[in-house]
C-alpha cells in the first residue's frame, strides 16, 4: 500500500494517533525514556512517506553500532514529548515545534531497565540534518511502504524466553526490539490496526 507524503495522509494519521488507545506502563520501577518516530518525505524522489532511523555511533557505551530511533532518557520535569523533541535536535540537529507531534504510542518496557515511549512527529519541508558524531554514525529515511509487506516482519522463538522475538527487515539488514517493536506498532496503525507490542521480546544480545 502506498502512503504518499501529503497533507491527506498526515490528516489520516493524525486522526489515527488521536484515537489510539495508548497503554502506559503503570509502574515507577523503570527509567523513563522517549524516542521520536519522525515522518518525512522519502529521499528517493518517490514522494512516499518515510521515517528517520539512525545507526548508533561505534563509540557509544551501550548498544554501539545498532539501529535506533532518535531518543534517550527523560530529564527531570520533562514530558515525553519534550524529551523526544530534545533528543531529535541533539542527535540529528532537527528542531520541531510541539505542534508537529501527532501522538504517543504504547510504552515498551525493555530488558535493560527502561520504559520507552514512542512519540510520532511530522517533519514537513526540506531539512538539513546535522548529525552529532558522538551519538550517531548515520541517519536514514526508511519508506513506510517498504516495511508494510508481511515478509518484512518475522517472529522467532528463543529458548531464553516464552515471548516471541520480533525482527523487521530493512533492505539486507534487520531491526530488533525495542526499535522493531515500536516501528511495527506504527506500521500496524498506518494499516488501520491497533496491535500491542509490549509482549514482543528483544534478542538476548539486547538484554543488557
């Protein structure tokens, strides 16, 4: 299914985000974090909608070199939305006003002691990214229609967990949870479905 980067698609997705029955993590035992799922126009001339995905810098202390959404731990007193926009600016040099936030999807508790809140935002018009080399090795625009195919997502079983482990194919690479789970929920919402993802596990290498 095609999702052209146009005002009509933004309006449709805005309504879907507003109606989304978000589930927030109820406890206070995990550290709060927020990520930005930022929708942009694809950079291949197709006019399709994409989202921004980063490759973490090799020198990062945690999860170095892995695929990730811009984001990080919430500062004291910050809302989820404020944290996501701050991290987007710190990592990619992209400044967005709060009016460009479409909504917040389900919280995702991680194996490493965080609960991540995905904030969906819209980036309209041309924007030159300024990557923070201490955190980001590269940034990419991944088309929504490329992850919309059923073959793009797979679920595996591992002996260490009774929960299914999600993998999402991006070209010849794979995303894993938590990033894959968050993007998968967005994909499902774009398709008109409400799909929960908190029960999707991470691969063992991401448990730290």
